[in-house]
């Protein structure tokens, strides 16, 4: 009888730990949403604000945001299953979109506000799609 009580107590403890972990695993969706929204400001600034001041401000602002997001992610007590591979795919898709946006924005669509807006949406798409998927999974 004592063994059953011990087993039941252990299962309750495991259920409590699992509930706590699930409750704290939603941080990654917020992380991705923030990154996606950041792209809506960063990409047009990089494409439309020319000169050393624009370069310096956008580079420093982006470095601060990336450092802040990295610190935020490193301090989280729970990491979602498959986080590493998923994050690499999201950042890889973003890097491709960002590289294409810069290449086209600096050669073909120079000073085009419409292109900067579309490029910002394209750069925000990988993170926002992953954030939406993460929010549904939690």
C-alpha cells in the first residue's frame, strides 16, 4: 500500500514539473514575434537611410536588439524540444530573405519605399510564421 502512495506522489510531482515547463515554454513565440516586428523597422532603415549616420545607427540598433534577444533566450529555464534545429531554419530563411532584400534594394530598387516595405514584410515572414506555429503548439 505504501508503494502505491509513493508512486502516486511521484506522479503528482512529475505532473507539476511538466505543467511548470509547459507554462514557461511559450517564451520562444514572443521572441520570434519581437524579431519579426524588429524587421519592419530595420529593413526600411537599412535600405532607405543612406550614408555613414544611417549605417551606424541601424548597425548599432540591430546589434543591441540581437544582444538583448540572445541574453533573453539564454536566461530562459525551459527550451522547447527541437529548438536548435528550428531556430537555425528560421534564422537561415531570414538570412536568405535579408540578403536578397539588400542585394535588390541596393542595385535594382534603390530608394524605393514600396520595395523597402515589401522587403521588410518578406524579412519578417520567417520569424512570424514560426512564432504563429509556436503559439499554436503551446
